[in-house]
């Protein structure tokens, strides 16, 4: 039985930092990145090849003064540290990630639930059912102007957690706040209760008064990104400093948009250890999704990555 740990995971929110006090982040060197991945000696050859970074992964970029690691001192979580933390794992009957819309997701300009379901199933390698939308019009959810309080939404989700769920994730196009001292939060989750809630409201360019011809694709990619990142936290995966990775922290939308949509080798190993999927099959399913969704850069990266793994170089 895994030890239950409590964590509140939130995407970039305000207030988060004292601007102007930038830290000196030093990117890990090759030896440190290899050590973070851990020993691969006992792994089967196909998995060792899948975890060989080759030249597929970009190192951490030069930071701006407002970027995450310029303002948050994070040492990084190695694979061995991850295992020693005894994170929650899908086990027994609890091997499903449930998604539930909170209110009218698509009517509010959000991505289709079926598309989000397909992405989550491919990314995490677990069955991902969707539940009927929750009507919040009569729910006891405190509001502030056009925002909803995350604590009340998490309580609603806890009461509806299926017995076979690893996690239940609520998604909404309504803005969120976690308390009166905060401007907003993109997402919040409780590992102890295995529930999370994420808002896609601020991923729509219209929120910032911008018009984008490809707004549906932008909203979908950002929504997939935050779904992968915050659900990754529910597996016990902390922010990544080893490579550019979907688990990197973010303080602003430019930083968020510049990050890749997949896991670096260190975090891929953590998720594979938790779930037990075949990495090559995971990549094939993600490639099919990216191709259908029009995520061309991600699809091209996956094709090159799969070729590298298959070549055994």
C-alpha cells in the first residue's frame, strides 16, 4: 500500500513571486541529467532505448527575469527521489482517470471533451472515461464576480469520486480563485483526495483581447498541456529542471507556450514506472492524436523520436 501524501498543485497563479529578485539558475550538466535518470542496467532493452535522450530533448533555455526558475529555487526531482517518495500509483481497481466538465465546457469556447479524453488516455496510458457535466447553477459554490472558488469545486468532486478512479478531474471554462488573497489560479488538485479542477478560461486569446484565426487549436493545445502537467503532479511528479519538458514550471503565458507537450526522459521514466505502459505504444497513440489535432510540431518530433528508438542508436 502506498503512503498517502497531500499536495496542492497549482498552475501559475497570482501572487506567486517577488518580482525583481531573480535567482541564478544553473542548468544541470550531462552528468547530473544522467544521474537524475537513474540506472537503466536492469531495464529491458526496448525501454532503455526509449529513455536514451539522444539529441531529441532541448536543454533549459536562458531565463527571463519573470520566468519560473528565475523566481523559484527548485533542486529538481530525480527518478530515485521520486520512487523513495512513495507516490500514489494506479493499482488494484483504481486505474482510471475520469474527466468531468463543470458547466457547459464547449458552449463556453472550451475544447471538446472527447478530444481531451483521447489525449489523456494516450498521454497517461490509462482508461479515461468522461462523466456527464455537472450543473453548477444550483451547486453550493462560492463565487467572486465571474470566478469560482476551487475549494468548493474540489468538495463537489470528492463526493463524486468513482470507486475505480485513480483520479477525477473537473474542467471548466469559468475562471478560478483559491482564496481571497489570490487573483486567480489555473488549476488546483489534492493528491490525498485524488481530485483536481482546472480552468481553461485564460487559455482563450479572447480573454486577453486578442483575435487568433487558429484559436480553437491554441485553446486545445494549452488545455492538453495543463491537463498533462497538473495530472502529472497527481502521480507525484514534481517540476522538472532537467530538460525542457511539459513538467517545467511556468509563470507567464509566453513561458508556458514555449514548453513542449511531452515528458523528458527523467519524467517519462517516472510515469512509466507508475503505470507500466509500453513507451513505444504510448508514442504511437500520441502520434495519432497529434496528427488528428493538427499539432504538427509535436507530430514531427514524435516521428523523429520513434525513428531514433527503433534504430537502437
